[in-house]
C-alpha cells in the first residue's frame, strides 16, 4: 500500500470524528529507511498514530521466540515498554507449558 494512503485514511477518519480509529502498523518502515526517508517516515507515522484511538503493531520483530520462560520475559519487556494487550499465539502442539508460564 502506498505510504500516503494509510495517512490519508487516518486523517480523514480523525477529521470526520469517526469514534473508533485503529491504526495497524505492519512491520516497521523506519527500520529499513535511512537519511531523509527515515525522518519522513517517522513524521508520517507520528501523525497517523496521533490520529488513532488504538494502535496495533504487527511485525515479526515483535515476536517472542524461545522457551516458555524466555517468551514470558520478552512479553514482560513489551509490557514495560507500554504494550497494553499482548496477543499470545503458541505455535506448538502442546500449549500447556505456555499457559502455565503466563498463568
């Protein structure tokens, strides 16, 4: 999706006072950009996030991979950084150890 489309949609929703505005960040454009492009993406992202009521980050770099204890510790880091609703999606046949680790 072109960069301006999501920003235009968020601005339009904010201006029209849409009551629930969810901005989904799919990956991080800023991580791969450098120089003026990085500054531009950071500024556009800032505006889009400010227009939203809720922001959902969906990126492979936010995955917690490892043992149940390692995953629990990683999720704790995300919560300390401001994540309010982590989503757990165990990718193993026996999810009991994961449930026990987060219980």
